[in-house]
C-alpha cells in the first residue's frame, strides 16, 4: 500500500475517533473512539519522523527532538484545556463537546500542514537536493547505505 494512502487512512481513523464520542455519546462510543484515535497515532508519528529524515537528513535528530517536544507540550496542555472547558462551560457535556471539536480541528490543521509540506517540498525536489546527496554520501562512507 502506498504510504500516502496509509497515512490518509490513519488521519481519517484518528479523526473518526475524535468525533466518534460526539456521534455515540456512551461508554461503548468512548471505547471505540479511544481505539480509533489511539491506534493510528504510532503510524502517524513514524511517518512524521520519516518525513523529517527525508526533508532534513543532516539535521534529522534535531527536528525529531523538536517534534517530540511539541507532542509533549500537547500532551501536557490537552488535559488542562479539557478540564478548564468542562468547568467553565454551562454544562460538562458542552465543555467536552467543545474539547472534541478543538481536537478535531487540530487534526484537520495537521492534515493541512502535511498536504502543504508535500506541495512545497515534493519528493523529487528533495531527492535531488545537494543536502540529500551529501547526507547519502556521508551514510555510504559510514557503511550505513549500500
């Protein structure tokens, strides 16, 4: 399967997981939503790391660290945001719904950024770049690439 199609399916699964709690507001809906939102995360994360290595091969570790730090900030701020919205809104249900809408919007922004990256830095342009050639030459000298 084409990795781009697989990534699109993962984004759709994760989006369905986030919005699933709105569609089926029950414990069963929550369990299904959790599975749909959690399972594709590792695929998306792996693909993001691969894209970093493709776009910035000489500085991949630096950008991977930045991606990890940004993910960590989201993991810390997310529960605080949900808790605040649940307490501030007129009802807990409205706070939770708004939280899910914000999370779904964040996924849409992420998918849009992915599309923008693919348009601005197509595979052909990156593979022909001098930075990529230098990285491949460096890896060959180290014996990591044949």
